[in-house]
């Protein structure tokens, strides 16, 4: 202060003015330092390679844009980037395997890097309202839509909200799809365009196309991933030919064209990848194809109308369901002969084998039945009467999920207690939406359910609801759902984007870079314990559209939603472009609708601070409740609000709720 007084006297400047001048100068110097730090970080991005030694382990983190054309410039928001982490012994340089790393990109508050251990600890305990900008341990959900599109969705934490990552437009509605073994490419059949297209799952762009003379149907990659096999029907000169086409997965060149027989086709590969079996619905046959020779080696007679086929790794046999004769035909591929014929009843449909290979499930949509076969003895073990029109079976590790055309009810069969001779089948159910699954404009043979990676949970697509539900095993109803943006999800597929080992000691994933800012790339390995953070900068992307307004993000509901039980719903309102919270909005209210029907209600929301609001609601009847938010002061209406859907079930331990009035 003495120096301040002396300079004030010499320069004849008022003391208060000089103090303000010095403060301003200090602020400008700090801004210049932060700006130079930003420039330095940006220059470090090209190329981005960081190395460190921790616990005797050499760690190398590198990032590159998925598009090679942009790899010479800084990272920009919204661009697809591939993250690589390499672990090796610092002394011997031997790769470290079994590391199972986790990684995140967290925005630095005020542009300053926090303490790494504190940051990682916070990320491990993150929740819906305190999550990183980018999590590299996630998965994406793909929906095959009715309008010739495939939507790519990040379901986030809440399942009442979702983030649309991409919308892939096709030349016609897709029929079937198959994911490459590394998950980097998606093959899609488009019957109306007589084509197969290939989609890069890093950039979500179409990178290849194969035009076929006929209409492609079901597709499948052989076990080693080298060839894509496509069912086709081709008509010329008044005659119809059908069979399968083999397409090299790398070059997309047609490797073979094998005529099998007439009628609808289903196909399955043997476990060792040596044989492909194709059913011929009109001919009543199964064509056995030697994959190495790319030719048909045997035509096996099933009789009737074979409609579905599966291979059991335990018995090393194919199982064919015969719709018209009501039989399950078992044949051995190496000996190329029939082993057994199991009698059921006419009307059989899809046949599937459980994960361990012993239990074989087959549905009968015409008679509303499910049969369970023991592949070790090739005997019918159990039969259950189920809901109307069972048409599809999907497995988790513990349960068989059965979908029904005439009902929204999903039945589950516990695998551990199934297979006992003539014992009653244990059935559990939950509502998979509001409308029957058969209410779809264009059915697809692809699965409408998909297991959630790393969780005991299942995603369930309901086309008529235009929504995808999240069911956690053990609950009475789905924990939540997310909208499919006004489109029918005819089938769904999960692309696991968590870090996976691509080579010994090398882990990799691809994700889209978050909004512009200075970040910490946080890395955690549990054993040996490695915690490291690396700086990374992301620049604004002038090619991205700017969206003004606010957005609503719902938190995941805690516990099952049950009739008569109060539930607390929390959500956050943020600026759509900057993600800044919108606190203290004076007019936030909720619209609740019970679908279908006219019942609705309006609720007031209370403020919890930092842009977080909440309301209490008690379901009065079973069904699907939709919640929308309005805040006119922020330009948010019920119509443009993000919405949450919750399906309320009945608590069987108490009386059922009354119907809403």
C-alpha cells in the first residue's frame, strides 16, 4: 500500500482510480495466461498423445478423429473421435492385459484442471444431475424405424430423456441387420432398394452398398466375420429363384450365389462356422451349405413348412420348427442326417436356444403356447400356455423374454429352474408399454428386445408407443423409457461403446466430442490402481447448427412405479446451447397424461436449486403415464418439452388402485 501511495502521488492519479487500474491489469494478465494455456492445449491436440508411468505401468493415451481428412486440425465439438489407451510394463514393455479401464471427459470448472483423484472419485459417484460431458463406458441404442431411417440414441442416465446422436437415412425401410464382430460396421438389408448398405458406427455414415438382382431379406455374418450371407428372392422371365448370396465383408464383393429352394427362408450357422443351414418354406427342405466350399452339399427333407432354425453348441445339432406339421426336426450337420423328430402341434414359429445351449425354446403364435426342449436328450420337457400370439424370444443370462403380437405383456421364464420334465413353467410378466407389440406398420424379423451391456436389464421396443422401455430384472414394471422421436421402433440393437481390448494391452472406443471447452480426460484402472488425468481442448464447430432455447432432462426413477405408491420425480432445466442451469423459473408446471384415454392432470413443480425441479405424483391406475414440462417464461411449452414415460404396475401385496376419474 505504501508503493501504491507513492505512485499515486508521483503520477497525480487518485488512489482509488490507480487501485482499480491495477486490478484491471491483473485481470487482463490472468485472461492472457488462460488464453495462452488454451492455445497451448489446442496445439497439443495435433497429434494427441500423452504418456505417463504409474505403479510401474507405462500408460499411453491417444486420440484421433475418425475422419482422416480432419486429423491435422484441432478437435471440434460434435466430431467422432477414437480414444486409445495402451498399458504395458514400464521395464519389460510387456502388454498389460485384463486392465478393464474406465474413462471420462469432464469439463474443467473455470478452465482450471481439478485434482485428478478428487475428479475421478466424483465421477465414480456421479448421478443424473452431476455427470461428465462424455462417458467412454456407455452404449448406444439403434432403432430400425418405419420411415426408412435408423435412429442412433444415447439413452443417458434417466431413460426419461435421450440424446439423438445421428439419424441414418436409407433408400427404403430396413428388413434386417447384422453388426460386425468388432462393432465398427452395421450391415442393413433394404428389400425395396434391392441392396445391402454398410454403415460406419464411428461416424454413422453409409460407407458401402451392394446392389442385388433380387430382394434381400434376413442377413447374418458367419462366425469368423469374413462373409455376410443374405437371403434373396429374384424374379425374371416369370420365374422366381431364391437362396443366399455370400458377400465378402471387407471388399463387399459377391463371393457366391447359392440357389437353395423356394419359399420363405431362415438360416443358422454351425458353431464351428463350417456349415450354414437355410430353410425353404415351400419346398419343405433345409439346404446345408459348406461355407469353405461356398456350395450346397446336402438337401435335407423336413416336409411341411419349415419357418425357423437354430444351432445348439451343446448338442452340435440344428433344430428346425415346422409350422404346418407341428414338429421340431433335429439334424446333425457333419453326418448330414436327421437325428430326431419331436412332435408338438401345428402353428409353430420362432425357435431359439438359450445361452448355455441346453434349453431350446419354440413358440406357437396360433395356439398361444411355448415349448421347452432339452437338447441333451432331444425330448420335449415343458409346455406353457401364454399370452396371445407369442412371436419372438430374446435371452439375457438369466431369463427368456417372450414377446406377444396380441398383447403388451412380456413374459419371462427363469432359465435356472426350467427344463424339468412335465413340470409347470415358471412365468413372470411385466407390461412392455401401452399397446400390443403386433401393432406395427411393417414387421421385421430382427429382435425387438436387446440386453443392456453389463447390466441385468433389457431394452424393449414398442412400435405403437413409439418408445423404448428400460426393464431392470426383478422389477414389476419398466424403470422408465425414452421416446423414439415420433418414429416406430420396429427393431432395436445395442452398440457397446465401452472401452474394449483391441490388441494385447490396447483398449479403444469411439465417441462424439462434447461441446467446446477445456476438459480433463480422466482414466481409472482398478488393478493395479491407476488414476490419471490428461488435458484436452475442444473447439467450437461452425458447421453445427445453433439451437436456442431450453431443454428438460429427467432423472431416473428410484424403484418400481406402482399404483397407489407416491413417487418423487426430479428434472433439470438447462440452456440448450450452453448447458447452463435455468434456476428460479417462476412458472414451471407439469402435464400428466395416462395413455390411452382422456385422463390428464396438471401439477406444480418445486425448486431444488441449480436448475433442478421436482414434483410428487401417485399413479391411480395401471398404465403408461407421460410427463411433460411447461415454463412459458423460458419459452418452454408442453408440446416442445422433452417427455418422460413411466409404466405403473399393480402392487400385488396391496389392493389395486382405483380408476382415474
